[in-house]
């Protein structure tokens, strides 16, 4: 009879120095991958797929989907896990919303995910660019599904929410949307993993988004940076307490030697267990797995 390994017996899990086989992705790309890459390049757009070194780029681009990253490629924060470059941005392009919408239409997308770098240098945190992009997308294709993955809008949270939601109301009367903001990790690790962010502020944004008519809120947490099982469960409970309906749970992968090291690779069975717990807590949409990212199969 085969030996059954307890799901949370860490002594039986791979150490952080060796990447397990379930992390590796096949390097195959068909015609659709090339078409997606060409569209992104032609419109001079940034994607989180490239800038954040997403491990699912081959799969998603081959399906003709991409997550557009607004407001340039330079972030004002320096999170220890993130591959997006950090610094003082000098880039701002008012034509970006039009180009994003044109790319989405050329790719034949019915569902679009929009994210951004943190732009604490802008008075509105970049909310107006999100609003303009929503307007162009809905003008080009009324009823297009839209999902946002925003920053926490450090200085103007209430106004940012108002500006973005108003754009939905003005576009075509369809205010259905998913509003995502990632808590990323457990509160005890914020000073190391997510500098410049605040756990309570993130929960506050998600609660306000969830309170909007026709809007579902969504968040994501990455594992393997030193968190405990109980801490993860508490984060899931906190998210449900502010009415977050969707959650993505994935493995942290170190993008370079200059970023935080992986403390532990979790097994697929552990991710299945977290998915089970999330469903028990009342999340209606759950993605949990080693290669899951916040925008992974978002259109589902």
C-alpha cells in the first residue's frame, strides 16, 4: 500500500534550494503567441506578463490573453518579491488608454485585465488613466468584461474609486466588473515583502470595492516566503470579512538573485487544501496552485 504523506508535513516537502518538477512550464509557442506578442509590441504597451516575469506567459499569450500594465514600467515602491523595476517615473502618456483598447480589440478579447505599477507620485495614483481606459474599451466593445488589479491608492482611495466607477456608469450603463487588489502576503511579513504597503489599507480598499453595485472584489496571496498555515487561513478569513468574493493562491517564485529567496515550495496537495478551505469560507471563485497568479484564467 503506498505511503500517504500528510498535506502539511513540511519535513516531506522539497527544500527551497531545488525547484520541484511541478513548477516547470513547457516552452512552446504557437501562432497565437506570436500574434499576441506582435500586438503588444506594435502598440508599445507594457504587460505584467513581461515586466513581472510571469511563469504563465507562454500559456496565456498562446490563448490570446494578456494583462495590460498601465502607467509605464517603473514603480514607485520596492517590494522584495516583485520583478518590476523601481525608481522615480518620468513617464506619463495620455494616449495609453486608446492604444490598450485598440490592442484588446485587435486581439478579439471579450475580457480584459488591467493592472498598473504603483504611482504614488501622481495626485490621483493613476485612477484617471484607468477610467479613460475603461471608457475606450467599452466604446470599442460595449459589454466587454473588465477586471482591474489596482494599487491601494495611498493618498486618494475614496476619490480613485469614485472616478473609476463613474467611468463604468458613463460608458454603456453596464457596471459589472471585477476589482482586484492583492494583499500578497500575511501581515507579519509586510515590512520585508511589501514595503510601503499597509494590510489594513488594502483590506479597506477591497471592502469599498466590494460595496459597489455589480462589482466583485478579488485578491491574491503568494506562499513560500515564510508564512505559517494559520496566518494564511487568517488572511482568507479577513478577506471574506470585507466581502471579497474571489481569491487566487500561488507559489512565490524568485525572479532574480536580488529578490527575496523562496523559503519553501509548497506541494500541489497543499494548494488543493487551501482551495478547499477557501471554498468552505465562502469564496465563490478560487484558483489555487503553484503557478497561479492573480490574473490567471481570470476570464473564467
